[in-house]
C-alpha cells in the first residue's frame, strides 16, 4: 500500500492541506470574515448567502454544510464569525458540532464583541494565534486508505463518457484496492442509468435509497412547474453533443468503477462506514453545491471531469480538473490539470489514463498544488437550498 504525507488530526483523520478556516455563520458576517482572512497568512474565508430567515430544514442543511466544511481533515483550525444569534445556527452551535475533531476553534459575535471594527480585531487575534499554532504541525506518513476521494463532472461533452469519466473510475479502483473510498454525488445525473448503480449496491437498502433519491430530486424539479429536462442537459452539454439527460447520465455514472456501493448519503452527510468501495450522495448537478457537499462530507481531494474545460476549485479541497478533450485542454490549460485525450489518438490505453489520473491524485495528496490552487481561484463554495427564504 502506498502512503502520503499528511496532517494527522486529534481524531485520527488525515488532511492533505493545513488550512486556517475563517468561517461565516451568516451572510451578515461575510465582510468581517474577508477582512480577517486578508490579514492572516494562509487563512481561507468561507462566505455564503445563508444563515438567516430560512425554514428549519434549510437551516439544518446550512449548518451541516458549514460544520462539515470546518470538520474536513484539510482544516487545521477554525475561527467562526457570527452576526447576532439565529436559533439553532449560532457560532456556538457550529463550534459544538466541530469540537469532536479536536482542532482549535474560536467564536466571534459581531454584536457581542462591540461591532464591525472590534469584531475584526478580536477575530484577527484569534486567527493570528491559530495560524502560528498550526504552522508547527509537521506532515507524517499515512496510508492511502485514509483518503476519501470525491468526484464530480461538469461542462460534459461526448469525450467525457468515453475518456475522462471512465479513466477517473479506474483511478478510483486503484485507491479502493488500497482500502480507500470514493464518493460521487449529482443524483440528477443518474437518471436513466439507475440500474447501473443499483447493480453495484452492497445491499437492497442502498439500491432502494438510490432509486428514491433520483425520484425525489425529479419530483422537486416537477413541483417547480418545469420538467428537469429544461435545465439538464445544460447548454454547454448540448453544444458538446449530449442531447438528453440519459446520454449525459451514461457518461456521468462512469466516474466510479465497478466496486460495490457501500453507502448512500444525504447531502453533505459524512459516511458512517469505513469499508473500501464506492459511496454515493444525494444532491443536484449544480457543480459548486455538489462539490461543497462532498467537502462537507470529509473528502480531502476531488477530481472534476470536464469535457469543455472548467475553473471550479473548492476553497479547502483541492479540485483536480481532468479532460478527455484535447481542444478544451489547450483552451483551458491554466485551470485544467490532466489531459487524457490520448485514448482517442492511440497514444495511451484507458487503463494508462486511469493510472495518470491516480498518479495526479497521489501527488496532490502529497502537497502538489492544483493549477487553480496556485491561482488562488477559490470559486466553488455554495450551499444547497431545500426551501424558500422567509
């Protein structure tokens, strides 16, 4: 079994990055979070539009996304900034959720700490202290079975289902063979291929949950008065030759390999099981929400398979872009990391493409920056909504 060098957390999780997270508890704390993060070396802000005036189910989802993001092994310490007090969603509530990880946590309340300027001062002092603390942590060797490997696809085209997605599935199998786990979300993109997934299900309960998840997502779309096929496939999918949701799904589900699907997860829910294999998660095809849900579930690294090229990068989870379209790689080479289009030109086999993707994942787990990380283009954090604002 191969190893990687990571940051071992008090609860036994292993991070591939050592971020100081400045976490906004509510939309009204975003400005303070950004000011603090701009001041402190290595700090990463997570801001969003939620946390207030949400129906209770939505508030619970927001809390799960935010707490899960802070619990991610790639985060070494957290400063949570709140505006006032939202029942069930305070900075202290989030801190309680995160506490079992054992990582340093501080909470700041803008109103309670004397207003905007005073809150910046208080939070900056916490952040400075934490940044120095986590800078002392050295990397240690850890087995690859500590990795939860997320996978996503976006701007898919006809090359996606023939090259990048199946190569990615083979890369996942290489990790699973070493005891690792692979997680796929986007249940809107399982439609028409549900049986491909249920055939891999480790139990009837998992198979039933997969079917129920797809049906629930489609019912939600229909309840809006529109068929889901009005937005899936997307315009760029159709420009790339994918004309139906079923065609898109046939490529999308190839992002995972043939190993059993061990567990079905609700959105942003961390796996309970630790068995090697595939895991699937309820959620939309919208990329930023989808990859944010996987980061909140604990994925340390994610591959983003793309036909047309993409800029997506999660703030605390390295996001490796993989394409099978040589033209897209040339156009988007400053943000797309891996080109496996050689499978179409007889230059490499699909198995070799899978090894190329796996090797890139292993390098990133050992500290190699993705192109988007190097550019600090952290553009893909979003929280899934389940209800209206109130």
